[in-house]
């Protein structure tokens, strides 16, 4: 009988814990694509995440190969999608650009990362 009681308690604890998994805002999709080479410069960088974002504590920085910022600093969450972060870009000449992002999901979990894309000559 003790064995079945212990098994029941273990199963109940496992089920209770399974619903409390920590959520983080992980990057799911980027435009331009991570590591891509594109024929024309984009007007913006758009990042889609797995969780809704806290706009005040989320950022995107885009730099050229010399470390100069090329984004317009107008980072914002899309009005119709709380999981999407956007920043406008200045006109870009051909070259390789680095996108650095740091986001805070609405459940207070922080994630960050970076990637590059290249604009073809």
C-alpha cells in the first residue's frame, strides 16, 4: 500500500510541476534571415519571438562591419503582434551587418543573441 501511495504522490508532483515550466522569449524567425545574403537592403529588421515582449526592456541594435550603428533607434513591438520586435534601418550600402538583440518577455525572462546578414553588391 505504501508503494502505491508513494507512486501516487510522485505522479501528482510530476503533473503539478509540468504546468509551471519557465517560458522565455526565444527568437523564432528574423527578416532578413539569420546568416542570409540578400540582393537589396531591407528597410527594417523584424524579429519574431516565442513569447510576448516587454517593449520598455527589449532592444535591437544593428551595426555595420566597422561597428557604426545603422538602425534608426525606433525599436518597437508591432502594434498587432506582441511577439514581434521591429527597428527601422538607414539606407544600407552593400556589406555585412550585425544584429544584436536583447528582449524581456512579459513573464520577466530575459534572452539575447546576435546574427549577421549581408547585402550583396
